[in-house]
C-alpha cells in the first residue's frame, strides 16, 4: 500500500446490494458528490449479492466518471451479512463505514466522520436515518415501531451509546474502527436479510451488543445524517406484521447464542408471556378504537410469536 501523508486516515464505505440498481445509483451519487476532507482517503466498496449485469453496469458508470476509488465485489453466498463480511475481508481501511443501497448520505457525512474520529477514544459512531417517503405515511403508523422502516432520529445532541443514547447502532448509518471489528468479530451470517428470509434482522443489534460488551466507546452524532427511502409496500400492516414476526425470530437466535439471565418457561423468557398477555388484553380492550396504540399491541403479539417460533422450529443459529 502506498504510504499515506501524515494525518490522513483511510475509510472504506461498504454497500451490500441485491438487484436494486436504481436505488444503488442514488446511493453512489450521494457518496461521490459529498465533499471529502483532506484528512480522509475514501474507498467505496459495492458488494453485489446477486452478480447481475445491471448492478455491474451502475458501478462501472461511476468508476469511469468520478475520481473516487470504487471497488466492485461479487459475493455468491446469499445474505447481507455475508456480503458485508466479504467487503470487510477484502479491505483494510482504518475506518469502515456502512450504508444501505436504498440510502443517500448527507453532504456533511464525510466531514462529520473525519471530525468525530479525531478523538482517539471514539471507536464507532452512528446517526439519524431520516425517511424519504415513497407514499404518504398512514395514520396508524406506530411511533414505537420506527425500526420497521429504519427511522432513527434521537435528537440534536451528541450522546454516548450504551449510556444515554436510547437506541442501538444501526448498520445503515455507521462508521467503526477496524481494530474494534477485528476484536469483536464481523457480522453473523445467520442474521440479517437473506434471499430465503428477506425480513430476518438482528445483525446490527448483535454486532452492537458485542461492541458494547468489549468496552467500545460509541457516539450518536446528529450531523451524521442519511436519508432512507421507504417504499409504499413497506407502509402496510401486512409488512409490519411480517417484519415484527421475523424480528422476533431474530431475537430468539441472539438469545440462544448469548442467553439472558432471566427466568424461562421452556426456552422462552417468562417475561415475554407477560408481554403477550398484556398486549392481547389491550388489543381486546381497544377493538373498537382504531389507533396506532392498538396496532402496536398487535405487533407485540407477532413479535412474541416469532420469538417462540425461533426457539422451537427455526433451525439456523447464530455463530
């Protein structure tokens, strides 16, 4: 590798994609248009989980017209986590950034990364994921289930993850020091979206928990903004129910790998039965009142059902 000038840090930005060339084009346009400070040397890495010609064509078109380093990889093993792990193995930057192919970064994104990592004690950062609505949000959209559409907005002050930040590090808008990823391990291939289980999730939560347990110091940085496209088909109750069920499956896989110290009935934490009972009662009590609260209770039931399914019938575990 060519020696870098003093004070310059390398940043690899990984994007896993699968047959979404139009959205990938917008993501790459935002990455290639945002100014990069002199203290960063950026490589954009697209990991194609399908190997289709349309995706290669999009990447090639950007590689020919922008000065930024752009790398294309084909990862035949299905799944977002496998694709990102391939990207991690094929790169060596001091910092690793993650965005999704249906996102666009804010123009200050690279400048914010450079500023945040001037402090050596910072191991990872995350920030807001704001929606670009593909349709008018319905009135029933539950405020407490923003994770279904990847909506993150935790305010306008910098917060420490694990202490006062209310959420977790979302993989659609994250930058992590490579040394921490080498220490805690990469993404679990058993978690995250895959062709056969598109709504499996939990890969971000699993990695976040490992980072926190390893003592990593992370910050929620409001200026690290991305815009996330939310298509109309995700703004349906059917999608919300399916996502909640599969999120429950994902949580059961994480729990099986790193069990929480709680009382259980069979393999299921006892408190989940209480959660289900309360949600069922509240749903029944509000049957004649259509509201986001009523639907939130229903989603709790789907989540518990998914957890139970994951405990007893879903066969692949977290490695």
